[in-house]
C-alpha cells in the first residue's frame, strides 16, 4: 500500500506541472528568463557565472513547488538549453521535474533552481527520456547554495551542479530522487511540429523568437 501511494504521489507531481505548462509554454520561457536574472544578476554572482561559462548546457526551473501534510511532493516546469558551436545557446527543450516523499511535513515552499550540465555524460543523461537524480552512480552531482560560497573546484569536477533560491517553511530543496522528464507535447506546441529534446538543443532544429530574451541573458552572464 505504501509503495503504491508513493508511486501515485510521484505521478501526480509529474503530471501537475505538465498540465500547468500546456496552456502557456511561453510563460515558462519568460519566467525562466526572470529566474536567470534573479539568480545570476544579484550582488553575489561570480561563482555562478563562472559555472555558466564552463557549462555545456543549463536547466532552468523557475518555480519548483514543494507542499504537503503527511505526504509531500515537489514539481514544476523546466527548460534545458545547450551551447552551440559558436558559443551561443540553443532554443529551449521543455521538461518537468517531480518527486514524491513521505514524512510529517507541513507548509509550502517555492524555489528557483538552475542545473549546470558540465560534462557530455551529464548532458546525455538529461537527454534521456527520464533522469532520476541519485540513481546513476557513474554521475557526480554537486549542490551549492545560490549566492553562497562553495567549492568551485569540486563543482567544476562534477557532471551536474545545482543551485537554488528558496522561500517558505522548508530549509532547502533536495533533488535526490527527483525525476526530470522530457515534455515532448509542450515541445511540439512551442515549435509547431514534433521535435525531440536532442533535436532542439544539439541539432538546433527548434526555432521560436519568444526564446530570444532567455538565450540572450544566458549569453550575457555566461558568454
């Protein structure tokens, strides 16, 4: 019973952001632009900017929510963009991030999350249909607090580095056990034809002028 209930919680948190994104993928793109500005444009940002300059790709989740009483869940919409050969940024591919958890918890938390994909192995893992944080022992995932000091050398050696800014009643956000899943339906809505994440961020086949400000602010902070 407990396992079935946990599976339902995971499914629900994955489904809710997808449903919310379906009506307005452009809103997620615009929210991601503001999140990058908020996380990298503050008075303390050189460490994060250095990560972005070294990153092969980035995942931006502008509003990850965590809520619950007895049973909690995390979820939200995300975008991934990768560097092109000229050093600029691809158009975004759409993802959902979700997890389920048990525990005596009460309250609501929202967070802005960025994931810096530092290696080809990390990029290939995210480009799979689903990626579960902590499930691949061959990948190193480092976490540093946004606008907080951390080990830059450790971060640069990791496959994926995450930072977050949180609000609410929880002390922080953990991606351990969370599932990052591609949202091909929203990709199709945004680009007007069926297109996979790899085609968008690696083959550069996705084009939508609405993503220009997001690509521009990543170039501004990450070169």
